[in-house]
C-alpha cells in the first residue's frame, strides 16, 4: 500500500466517539453504586422483620409498615435507586463481555426484571400511607391482598423474580466464561441468586439476602475497576 493510500485509509477511519470515556466512567460508577442500593434495601427489611414481622397477609403488611416507617422508606428508596442504576451497570458489563451470549441474555433479563421491581417498590408508598393512616384497618388489608392477587399485575412480579434470580445467574456465568473480569468478581455476583433462594427457603431473617447483596456489590465493584481501566470503546 502506498503512502498516499495509507493516508486515505487513516483519513476515513472512524474516530472514537467523543462520549466514549464519559460513558465508560459513568457505567463504572453505576456498577459501584447500584448494588449498594439493594444492600440498603435488604438490610432495612432485615431490621424491619427482626422481631418476626412479615407480609404474609394484608394485615401483617400493614402492621409491618406501620411499625417501621423509616426502614420502609430506606428499603423502597434504596431499592428504587438500585433499579435505576443497574441498567447502566449491566450495560457497562456488556462492554467487558461483548461476545458473551449468556451475559447478554442474562443481563437483559436482569434489566427487565429490575424495571418491573421499580414498579413493585413504588407501590409500597401507597401501602405505607395506608399503614400510617390506620395499621389495623381491615378494609386497607383487603385492598392490599386484592392488589397482590390481581392477575393483570402478577406478570410484573414474576418477571422480576426471573430476572433477579435466573437472569443474574446467567449474567454472572457469562462474565466468568468471558475471562474479562476477575473470577472472584463474577463469583461474587453469582452468589446473589443462591443465597437469596436459601434465605427465602430456610431462613426467616433476611441475613442470607444481605450477605448475598454485599457479595454482589463487591463483584460489581471488581468489574467496575476493570471497565474503568479498560480502553474498550462503544
């Protein structure tokens, strides 16, 4: 190739997007921050149910919210912020594993699930308002139970469960197989689904969920460091 031809090729070669660095740093920050919203949410809920509270019935839900106004606010706000930030966090991970189908499928499921979870959490403000107005109201309790049993909205919660558990697991396996992130970081993210299931099935204090959320946050932080230091352009 002549010097003139090489110069022509260089002249038409696309330059890196001007926002590439900003998006890389932004996604890395989201990776660091998003999981801690879920840590805050799970920790607040663990503290709220420490004396045996639960949401088995509408009446139980009213009693739990009414007795833990501050913790309810922390759980809802922390979870909602986590749901917002998990989107750029997962998008940042896609940049680390651009050829992994598992990461793409699992991450997409996570995004869909947490978008649904945002709606679930936001509905909690109505529950909290009812609990603060009258935590013993049988009518309010019936409203809560009817809302939870409405088949029109059931798919939202089911999609969250699938994205939260199966999606996160596939996403973490995809990152692990890509070999683009530290093994411990992928395993940290992978720890969330089994610990969440173990906590639901065998414990009643939310402690396994808190541990899983912390491990997931550490794993995402490890991925964030790799992304921040990388020269991947997108």
